[in-house]
């Protein structure tokens, strides 16, 4: 069963941050950009789906390995911080499994 965690960050530069994340990871993963969303598949079982509105960036992290979730959360948030050139104090929230 998949384990899901979500993150919401407030920023006025959401599109730029998501674009930079997608470009950064394109060299390593098959990044899919469609309908205003960006899917970054880290493996067959781990991925992050990035979406946004005018003032918020949303990250939905999915894995089947609950032990790996904390590490994946750190990796994604660290990369968001780097691409945004700022430090977000984001808190991941567990979401219902699909």
C-alpha cells in the first residue's frame, strides 16, 4: 500500500521553482509536465507530484516504503529550498493512502 505525504508552501514564485525542479531532475528521471503539474518519478514506487496556484506550491510525495518517507521528504524540501533560493519551514502532513 502506498504511503502519501503532502507539503504546502507559500511563495510568489511557484512556477519558477517548479520549472527549476523539473529541469534539475530531468537529467536523472523521466519528468512529466502536464496540465500545470510536474511528476518526478524517483523510481517505480517513489514519486513527487508538484502543482501550484498563484501563491502556493503543493508537493504530494508517494512511496510504498514507509521507512524511506522521511528521507524522501528531506530530499524534496532541500531541493525546493535550493531552487527557490530561500529556506522554507515546511511541514509534511500524512495523507490518506490511495
